[in-house]
C-alpha cells in the first residue's frame, strides 16, 4: 500500500461547502395556507406562532439532553447517561412527529399526544 500525500490546498477545496444553491420555496415563512377549519385567520396565525415556538423549545430541550448525555461524569454517570438518552429519544420523537405531521404523513405516538394536548385532536 502506498501513502499519497495531499497538499492543504487540495484538502481545502474538497472541504469547501457548496454555496449559492437554489431550490424552489415550498411556502414562505409566516405565510398561512387557508384550510377548511373553524378558526379565524387571527386564531390560525396565533396558533402557528405558538406551535412554532413550542417546536423550537422542544428542539432546544432535545439538544440539551443530548449535550448533557455526553457530559455526565461522576458516580451516577451511568444512570444519568441512560436517563438523558431516554429523554433525548422522547423529545426527538416529538420533533420528528411534528415534521411528519407537517408533511401530511402519519405522526408517531408522541406527536399524536402532543397534538391532543395542544389542540384537542384525537
């Protein structure tokens, strides 16, 4: 096996991100699509703002659980490591379920619970 030496310039070119990519915008941020539900436009806007904030908070909490999952030390390391990993998984299910529900898929159990608690959906 031969060792090939690659100069730094070649490595940097390979590692450079692809910029100036363009894609079709599915829906502009903050734009509501009217759906046949019994809520006024203002109620829909307020609900969307609240749900977006809840999703952002859930993502933050999920990421904090994973961060602390890796930073645990001391005599209770193993128990806390498992606990943080469990909570991360539960938060991740909520986040993924919310995304799937947005794309009109069938959300997982956690997302159905979240929907039920927030808007009374069964």
